[in-house]
């Protein structure tokens, strides 16, 4: 499971000109799922995300988590995070899970994020042509991979 986590001043997701999710200060999480992902990956990743100390404290030091700040989150599925670009110029998405595997894991991820955060989490629509707008705050962008926890 791969995630790109962006600290945002605001973000929103739109599908067919309809705004589905909107947040102020918080995190936009782009999530890529592969067949090898499991509930253990979900638990580890959601816990890390809500506790990442990437928000400024009163001294301007990144020392506060989303949980401590009471910020909001949007989780958007993004199969392209598992793109392989080793050969040629056209990315391969062979490592990304098909919808029958990815959708249940994505839904479990969102539920676990809500439990860990203690509030509703915004989403897009799995597989839809989404328009994601954001104001990256910092900018602060973190990449995490449950198969490579050193990132």
C-alpha cells in the first residue's frame, strides 16, 4: 500500500462538476493498493498518517499531528501510485490491484482512518474521473509504502 500525504490549507474532490468532499486544514491522502496489501497494512498506515507530526506547533516547528490539531482528511484512491516506468515511456500499472481487490481494501482503509481520527473522512469515487484541487501547505508532501517502511 502506497500513500502520498499532503498537508493542505484546503482540498476538495469533484466528480462530474459535483463537489463530493471538501476540507480546510488537514491532509489529502492519495492511496495506491496492490494485491499483496492486507488489513495489517491498513492498520499500520492509518495509524502512522493520523499521528505524523507534520503540523506546526505554537513555535512554528512541525511537532503536531493531524489528530492533535483536529484537522480533517480526504482519502482518494490512485492506482497510478503503483506505476512501473522501468521500460519505455508508457507506465505499466500491473502492480495496481483490480477493483474487486482494491475497492474492499480502500473502503476498509477509509473506515480505519475514521476510527483512528475520530471523525468522518472525505473521499472521492473509486475509479471515477476525479478532479482534485488543493493548496499544499508548506509544501509538505510525504510518501509512505507499507512494503518499504524506510521511505
